[in-house]
C-alpha cells in the first residue's frame, strides 16, 4: 500500500499515512487532532543496478545532446 506524506498547517508537523491510491486525495487528520492538512509531493528514490547495459546509439541516429542529437551541431 502506498505511503503519502502530509503537513499540518496548524502545527507544522509532517506525517505519513498508508492508504489505497483511491483514497490519496481524501482529507487526513494530523496526529495531534488538527484537520487543516495538505498532501505533500513525495520524491521517489530508485536504486539498484542494471542487469544489462543500455544499447549504444545507432549510426546516423540520435546521439543525445541538448535536443536529441543531430539538430544542434
């Protein structure tokens, strides 16, 4: 079940709640009993290693760069 982070506007505390995605926008009460809370945007950290390396760019195809390659030479 996803965890959502909230901040209480009354006391400034932040807290997390585990709830279904369908209830992510439902009001949440602060652990201190305040009702004026706001859902925070959470950052997601993804770690690990790739099991296979990324493919090399094709000859004549986009090579990366500022706009996908080719047009900024």
